[in-house]
C-alpha cells in the first residue's frame, strides 16, 4: 500500500513537472516573438501611408458596387421568373438609379 502511494506521487510530480516545463518553453517562444517582430521592422522596405479620406471613398465605392450587384441579381431573378426563362439567358446591360 505504501509503495503504491509513493509510485502515485512520483507519477504525479513527474506529470506536473513535465507540464510546467512545457509551459515555460511556450512562454519563452512567445517572448521571442517580440524580438522577431523588431527584426522584421528593420528589414522591411518603406511603409506606405494611407489617406483615411481616400480609404473611406474606396470602401464606399466597394460597398456601392456590392449593392449594385445585389440589385442586378434581384432584378434578374424577378425578370426570369416573370418571363419564364432561365436567369442565365438574361443580360442586364445598364442600370440607372433615380
């Protein structure tokens, strides 16, 4: 009985020690990322600055294009249903907002 307790405690300590050592190694690896990122900043080329106003205009235009695609898809679906033909056979050439 006494030898089982000693073996159990030995296994417990060995398991906990292994986990503790692995956690320390993970901590060291994560800590080394700090030095890797500093090294990469020095080796990169010149940084490009983005004007927030231009970026917002680009985002607005992209969202407008997505809206237009959704509108064209809805119109194509409605026309194909009404005409009784496949939507693949329809071609919407222009669309104007009023």
